[in-house]
C-alpha cells in the first residue's frame, strides 16, 4: 500500500473566528509539510463572491504560497459573478 497519498476533508465556518483561524493554520501547515511532488493541497470555498474573495484575501495575508495550492470554489451565492466571469457556470 502506498502511504504517500492522503486525503483530508475539513469544513471551517467563516462566520466563526476560531474556526477561520484553525482552517488557515491547517492550510499553512499542509503547505509547509506536504511533499508537493506527489501531493496537492486543495483549498475550496463554498459560497458567493464575498466568500471567495474573503478566502483569497486571507490566504494572501497569511502568505500562503499559491504555487503550492490548488484553489477552487463551489459557487453557492446568489449572484456568483466571480464564477460566471471565469466560465464556471
């Protein structure tokens, strides 16, 4: 069995400051410890434009290396202009 691949799925609520901090710390830890030649750190945002933009800003502020993550969004908002402009309809 190849033990170099792991899958984790965690949900963090952005309206809970403690949860937000835990989520960003978890991403930061993964980015700095994962062997990026065989594993990918995937960060997903579920929400609307505000949620997606907020998460991107938080990742930038935390100095997360965007070359070491794959970012995606589940467009769950009402307008979803971000997703529409990227052709994610």
